[in-house]
């Protein structure tokens, strides 16, 4: 699969999560930390990437972003922890 978009979650300095999508993950996280990202994250710096998924299309990434934004905090934590466990194995 050729990746052209990502859905991601960053954890803000205050412990909250921000979910978004991008076509350049590294640049997007850098922009967040430079205060050039979303308004939500600007007041909660620094952020750190805690989760990402790769997709072939922007539309798929946006659809997944929408779904994640509707999860409870507990469900987001479970998703992040599962992702971390899978990446360690």
C-alpha cells in the first residue's frame, strides 16, 4: 500500500489528546510544537506523537480521524496502549 495520509494522536503537555490527519506526519508534529498547528494544541505545548495509522488516501485518514474523535478518553487510551504493545513485539 502506498501511504499518502496519516491519522494521528498527539498527547499535549496537559495530558489531553488531539487527533488529526496529515500527509506529512513528521512535519505536522513539528508544526504543532512550533505553535503553528491547531489552535487547541498551541496553548498545550509541547505535544508528543502517541499514535498513528497510515492510509492510501486522504479520505480514509479523515474518516478514521472522525471515528477516533468520537471515542471516549478511555477508548483512546486503550487504542494507544494496544498500538504501543504491537510496535514493541
